[in-house]
C-alpha cells in the first residue's frame, strides 16, 4: 500500500523504553528499542470522566444511536510481530504495543501504549497477507484455500483486543492505574468483525434484546468505525492508513463489569470478590465434564507461540487465580450437587426447587435461556455447552448464589450449530440441538419443576408478544436505523473480502435461515412467534 503522510497527527519528542512484559516464548525484542508515542491535535477535551456513574459512562460509550470511531496507531515492527506470533500459534494471547483512540458524541479518549492483539476462535484470521493456519485447525479447507492465496500486501478484517493497562509498571500508583481506565471504568476494549453476518446486526441486536428483557448480566455492544494507522518505522514519519470498515465493540467480562453490575438491580450480586469462570468446549455441568479435572478445570495458558505449550480448559478461572484450589473445589462441589438432584424421585421436585432457589438466581437464568431460544442461539449452555461465564457470588459479603453471564452471540439469526433456528422445539432446545435428556442438567432439571417450566413459557410468550421489543415493526425499525448509521462505512477500499465478511449489507439471517428474512417476507419475527405458540399449544 502506498505510504501516506498523516495530515492530522503530529508526534512529539516523547520516547520511552519498551518495557516488554510478554513471556519468553514471544518474539524476541530489543530491550533498547524505542517507541514513538503520538499526540493528537486539539486534544484539550480528551479523556473525559465527567459521568455521574460507571453505568452512565458505559451507556454513553456503547450507545447504539451514535456511531463511534476507533483509531489504532501501531509501529510496523509491532504489527509484524503480531503476524509472526499468529503464524506460530494462532490462538496466542501475546500483546504488542499500540496507541488507542476513541471518539463518540463529541467526546474522545486516547490511551497511549496499550496492549493490542488478535482475538477470537472462529473469528480469528490473519489481518494481512496469506494465512497458513489450516494445519493448526483454525479453518475448514474451503475457507483456508482462499486465505492462503492472498497477496502479502492485502489486508482483511480480523478481531482484536486491547488492554489499556497491559504495559503499566508493577510499581504504578493508584492514580496511574486510574488514568489508564477509559472513562474511569474500562481497562480494555474488544473489537469484533461481523463474521458470517451479512446483515451486520447479529450480536448487536441480541445483546440489546437481552438487556431490554432484564438480562442485566449481558455485555453492552455497539458499532464503531475502525481505522488502523501503521507507522512505517522510517525517518520520514510516513504511515499506511487503513480503513478497516465497521466493527462491533463490546464490553469485557471481568472485575470491572462485575463491579458496575453489583449496583444495577436489587437482584444483583453484592460482592466482586467471588470466582469467575469462563465456560467453553462442552461446559455442560455433567460429572463427565470434570471427569479429568487436570484437563478440564484450570487457567488457560495461551501467552505462548508454541502450540504444544498452550493449554485451554473447559472451565477457565478468570479471577482469584492465587486461590485456584479453593475455586476449583467450589466449582466441582456445585457440579456434583447438581448431578445428585433426582427430580423423578418421590419428593424430588420439592428438593430440587429448594436447592435451585438457594444456589442460583433462577429468574435471571430463565430469562437468559428464553432470550437465547428466541434469538436462535444454540451455541449456548443448553445447546452446545458453550459461550458463557459463571460467577459465584460466594465471598464473605456475597449473595451466596451463582449467576450465568451470556457471551459471544454470533450464532444467532440463522447461524446455528445444528438444525433450524426458527422452528426447533423451544421446550427441548438442548435435545433439538443434539443433546440427550439430562445432558444439560441445569436447564433440564430446572424445567422439570412445573413452576419453572411455566415461568420459562411465560417469558417465551412475553418477549415475542405483538407490539413487544421483538415484534416485526419494532425490530425492523431498529435494524433500519442501525443500517442507516453504518451503511456508508461498511465497504472499504483498503481491504480484501476473501473470507466470511461482506462489503455490503444484505437482508438475510444466515445460511440456515433461507426461508426467513429480517426485513422482507416471510420474516423471522413472526416465524419465531408462531413456532413458540405451536410448541406451547401442544
């Protein structure tokens, strides 16, 4: 790509030594290397923190009615390091150095020297040049062939993650730690491409729908433009300025989001010191899922470019890592107690209900499952045993209950793991997705309790009722508004579209929903409502 002189960036003579904190398996760096930090013109209004609460700040940053703009500035040497690390092991989580800037609604933030890396599993591809990770199992053959043939100077969308405090010194003061929190409440940002989502709405709509229907644990998400400026490491200050199109930005699940949500509702957790688990790879809560605890329960080790050294666990601890044994014992005990519940024994229903009421926030969980089924999300707990967090609010000042936090909603609206996402039986979603009876004991045993089955049915009907947030009229109004906001920025001359992204917005819900559309007839909104009515009527 032709190098371009930046017209709106000036660099000041600020140099700092690279305090490289990557593990030794990362690409070697010169400890004396220098990094240029950049200062934008007219920055007197930067890094505003004048919000009354973290909730107000987050609602502003993730407001879907206003399009944001994200700019990443990165030296070419750091970009190349990221590419080389990906080639060695595509799922590595090694950060490189970059500057982050975000603008929205007249406010803007600059977070210099942030950690920057690729993210995702199926969404993760090489953002430049040929991609040879087929041998690592990242791509199906048909997809990989197209990626392999790309020219070295071609760029494509991939998903990214930023950590604003990654390179902060261990000796940093509290004031310095607060200074790297965007709006006083964000320590990082996730940027996700619209993989296989030609309508550009799948996860944006889903998380918005869930939060509207009382699933306050759901992450916030919104659109952003993405510009990547690669400083060419030359003496003339030239850049390659790349328009990376439209991305989704979404909230990280971690201590910061736990803190904000602890004040959100009367039913929220009351402590942020409990154990948080990321659940993936068939985390179904059966005893079999922890049959080999040394392989199933742990802390992911992916800060490496050696695939043989990497470890990814079914249940991955994200907090209290210095007390792993107690956290693991708590999770194991909870799964074993759930497994011992027998709803078919005499008095089993009453005992099961008492256990669920004391151990988890049942109403919230059933709202979450109802939303998943309505959205066609079967890459969740009930369907594929995947894509959620568990939070045990069991520390000294906690509620003593478990909460499920939904995550990763790109398998909605016609992109299912298996089957027809509109017409699958909503009362046996797990079975319809390939699970056997009691393969998902948490949901299977809950809805074996008549009171909870009726509550679940109530939410299915309520959330899809005529005139509801889901209804055809209201859903299409939101989608058209979002499309109008982003349509001029979707296609980018800087990129190639050789994988599962599109350079224009299309009205479809995915490969498995050819009979239903979002904006045309027949539409998914009426189709889903009819399927629910039919199942409940039976």
